[in-house]
C-alpha cells in the first residue's frame, strides 16, 4: 500500500490549499513500482517452496559449467581408451615372450634328450623279436635285454639260456642302467648303490605276490669297465628253480 502525502489525497484526487490560489500539489512518482510481500505457496505434492527464479548471470554460469563438463568427457574417455589399449598391447607382448621362452625350453630339452643316452632302458618288443625264436642258448651277459627271462639262471655265469617268459624260468632282467662311455670308473660302492636304486625303481606287476623272490644286482668290475662294460643290471630271481611262469614287468 502506497504512502500518501499528509497535505493531499492520492494522485487521482489532488487537494488545494485553501486561500493560497496555488496549483494543486502532485506527489512525485515513486522510483519504482511498489511491491507487496506474499507468502510463497508450495507446489501441490511437494513440501518444498517453489524455487525462485535464478538470476541470468547464474544461469549463464551453470550453462558454462555444463558445457565445460560435456567438453571434458570425450577427452577423459579418450585417455581411458588409450590406457586400456596400452595394457592390452603390453599383455600381448608379455604373452608372446612367455610362449617363446617355453618353446625354447622345450626345444633345448628335446635336443638334450636326443643327444644323451637314457639312464634306464625300457623293454622293447622289437628288440626281443630281432633275436629270433626263443629259447636261445649261449646268450652273453652283455647281450641280455631288459625283460629277458632265464632258465636255470646263474648270476656268476657269462652266458645264459633265454626262454619265453610264459615258460618256466628262474630269473628275469627287470631294470638296466648304462653309464656314459666318457665316465670314469665310479667304484664298487657307487655301482652297488646304483644297482639298488634301479631295483627299487623297477615297475613290477602284482604277479610278484605269487612267488618267493629276491633282487640281485650285476655291475662291472674295474677290468670290464676298461673293456667298455657300462651297464648295471637288476634281476628278480626265484629261490626254488624254474617256477616263474609269467613276466614280472608290464
């Protein structure tokens, strides 16, 4: 509500001063339209008062902030993409190096296995077949083959009778170890220990439970070593003659 001059009415009803003869006094217009104070009613369904208008300078600031954020987002995404790509490339390089290293180790291992003779022999059916038909008499001790079965076996003899393992026999050669030609004579104790080692490592079948058996070693003397004997043999022998009727190794 506007204030009124004490000397007159409102602008539309001026008042003269009696007896003066002067023109009516008109109050000057207000500097800006009058304002009223009213309580702000909240919007339906909300507890908060209606938001006031945002000044134009704040609106421009918010718009600028939004625009800046939108401009920064592609750069951040681009950096993240480059970082992921770099990690993937590094992983591929490391994987390639690992594959190359494993292939190199396998290649060197295969080459070493090819150039070096095996420590322990395995039974070979083709080697057995190359002898011809069994039984064979007069087979020398250095010609014994892994898996041979012997009739009336004498471990001190230089020759033996080799028979099929499905016929009666008293001994079988179950493990063989050969030293390299370049090795020097290791001594009796080391040779005996090697014989025990290969006997313990021999894979025998369950048929050994059907017999009373002993393990026996044969190894070179210093004289036979100088003549080229490099083998250590492990035999399984029966204590009661030619009672074994099967092979005792797979």
